[in-house]
C-alpha cells in the first residue's frame, strides 16, 4: 500500500478567493442591474397607473375621463379599450337620460291632456271635450285591465269612433 501526502492548502485558498470574487461580482451586478430595471420599467408602470387612475375616475362618475395613450403595444391597446368603454358608457348614459326625459315629458303632457280642463282653459275648448276625450280616446288597456290578454283571445278590430275635438 502506498500513501501519498500532497499539500492542497494553496489550491484551497485559491478556490476560496475565487468564491469570494464571484460573490462580489454578483453583488456588483445586482447593484447595477436592479436600478436600471426600475428605471426601464418606470414608463410602463406610469402608463399602467394612468389607466388605473382613469378607471377609478370613471367608477366615481367622471365619464369624461380618458387615458389618451398613444402606444401601439399591449398597454396602448388596453388604454384605447378603456377609452372606448368610457365613450360607450357615456353614450349609453346620455341615451338613457334622453329616454327618461322623453318619458317624463310624455307623462306630463298626457296627464295634462287627460285631466279636466281648468276654468281658464274651458273657454278655449268645447264644453263636451272632457267627456268626449275620456270616453272615446282612452287607450284600450285602461278599459280592459281586468281580463288579461291571454284570456281574451285574438282582438277583433273595432271601428275608430274617437273624433278629436276641433278647437
């Protein structure tokens, strides 16, 4: 049997120094790369924060809020989708407001037309106006509300006897 003793102390110190230098290089690389990554990501994050802020403003009721982003990347597509959604929501709300205003106007004009004339307007209308209007021109659903449409069968056409008063 042969035993050999070799001193590996110098190689071991060299390997330990190499490990230490690799750690220093990794820390130096991280010290440079992390701030550069944060700086590079800032424009993207700013655009995303602007989109998030716009959606919060729309949620609170500001339907004029827009992102106005000009990118052609994915964030630009999201931004234009939020703007289109806000436009559609604003158009829908305006049409609902118009519809509500039209219905309210129609209800006011119909209720004033079906109410009895006031003393100042009696002179302008014939004395039989109220009786004629309430008897002949009442909608059919007001006179037949007791029997549902599905129990009556097909409705037969009735001659139009309603003559609007001429004044």
